[in-house]
């Protein structure tokens, strides 16, 4: 069965290599899960399935900021373990079921898909979850591969930033510092404008973020 193409992932791999950023990957397991496989009640996103058909895990640009996907191979299933912990510790504090698949080194932030907003092909939008104090989620991509693409463009913009030499990743944070890049994701903007993400926008911070992406202050 042919795996789904992931041009955003290809671009992110190329950018990490071109900019000489630390890229850590491991080989996939012998029997990676298929798209739609139920994991703790949620269907596995097809783009995550395509990722895990290629890699067991990945950490992109850990030397400057870092975004990683949980390990899933023949020896370790952090994807299930992290979702079990997520459901135990945080899920009930958010109104929409989420499926966590990655995070940032040394931080508690999660990247998660929103299974309830899947499109006709099963592709699920992505949010970045802040679990500190009162957990909330910022919509950041219409699907997992758009996240990869946006993160690659973030790295290019960060490395070219005039303050990067002095401040490193603090010169431009992801995703807060790049609403213009994320707004190029047309399906993400459509989902926000149509109100599909409204249940996720649980506080003023989230709603202001949505307004930045859609260009509509009254969102």
C-alpha cells in the first residue's frame, strides 16, 4: 500500500540539513500502524501513519528550539503512553478530545491533532497545547504535514533574524512569532473563520490568536 506523500516533512528535513540544525531520527518499526488504527479511542491520523512508516521518532532542530514526535517502533510505544498520560492528567480540562503526538525538549508543551475536525480523507488539524495552569490549545496547522512545512519556514526565518546571534530561539518563538507564516495555511484559516475551532478557543488568548491568523479582530 502506497504511503501518503509528505512534502512538508521533506522540506523540513532539507531545511534542517541545509541550515546545519541537529536532526535526530530513528528507523521505523517492522509493522507501523496503518491510518485509522484506533489508539486509545482515536483513529490514527493518516499523515502520522505515513510519518511512522518512515521513522520511529524524530527531533527537529533540537539545538535551537526543537520539535519532536514521540517514539513508536517495535520496542517502544511512547505515542500510546503519552496519550494515556494526557488523557489521565489534562484531557478533562479541555472541551475537545485531542490526540498528542509530539512536543518540545525540556518543556511540557504538546502538539496534538483534533480527531473531531478530520476532513474527508481523515486528515486532522493540529493544535499546540499549553498545559501550564489552565490548559489551552492554539490552532496552528490544518494537518500534520502543514505543521512540518510551517516549522521549516520558521527555522529559516529564525536563522535569518537579526537578533538570532544574541538571543537564539528567543528572538522568534514558535508559533507565536510567525502568525503570518501559519496564515498561509488556507484550510486552517477557513476552519477558523467557519467557527469549527470555536470549541477549542477557550480563553481570550486563544481568540486573539485566531484573530491574528484570520485577520478578523472580531472573530
